[in-house]
């Protein structure tokens, strides 16, 4: 959970990441299939309350040898090291978990969020702020009179 690979990802793990993968040779590459399980902690997009969500899904990853003129693989294909008998899955697992974690979460569907004027959590307290009406480019039409 505290591994530096999660720094800057925007995802906080609330539980250890359980990785259960199986690798098989496929042509010149390696096909990896398995399951990723953990709990992620994110902020509600309306009120910023901490929300924990379980992530449990099957992942498929293909590691293949890239031609020298290819700098990056496309899609779900990851570069396979030209030599060695060890496959480093850290970057691929990180990417897969980031794709599985929801981008935006809500604490509840009825979340009322924060007051944009005073910042109070409207789920816990009421505020007496008057909503500010934003100026509209159409406001100039209110002053137009017709004969």
C-alpha cells in the first residue's frame, strides 16, 4: 500500500493489493491473465468525504517483443524484455488497477456537496447563503425593447 509505485497516481489503497496471475507463452510473447483485488480510498466528488470502494476484476495483459522502431506498444500490449527470464509486472499491474478504479465517486447518490459560498458540508448542516447568479452573455437581451 505504501509502495512508491502509487505516488502521483491519484489512487490511495485502503487495503493490500491481492494479485493472482498466471502467465503462458503465446508466440513470441507472454499472455498474463488473473485477478486484482483491493480497496481504494477516494474523495467524494461533491463533499470530499472519504469513500472506500472494493476493486475486484479479471485482467488480461499481453507482453510482446517490440520492433526497434516501435517506442510504445498500442492497447493492452506491454513491452517484453529482449533478454532474461524475469518479467516485471509492476507497471502493467499499476496501469490495470488505475483503469479499474473509478475516476469519480460519490459518498451517496443524495450527496448535497459543499456550499460554493461558505464551504459548509450541506449533508451535515444548512447554510443561509444566497446562491450567486452568474452573469450570462444573454443578460444584455433583458435591456432590449421592441416597438
